């Protein structure tokens, strides 16, 4: 399962979620503005900006279509 750590009013977050939906990739969204207890999780992964996309050994930040394609 793909997990997307997102924030409110985040354009790249919206683009990632739109891309995943268009390619019929199921994902769980964790909005760190609404669930701040996950902020430390994102920091522990080495990221300081949303969105963070994670699936198994693949983890990256930002809207990166080439990386998203690996999730299909």
C-alpha cells in the first residue's frame, strides 16, 4: 500500500494524489496538518517538505512522475 504524507494547501500534494487516482493506485493519505503526531515520522525518514510518498523500499518527496510510475 502507498502512503502519502500531505499538508493542507499543498499544490504538489494535490498533484501527487491526482496522479495516483488517475493511474488507479490505491493509497492512504496522512495529512500532517490534521495529524501532527506524524510530523516526527516524516522527519525521521529524512524529509522536511510534503508530500512524502512511501511504499516498501521506495520513499521520496515531491511530485516526481518518474518515481510515481514505479508504484503502478
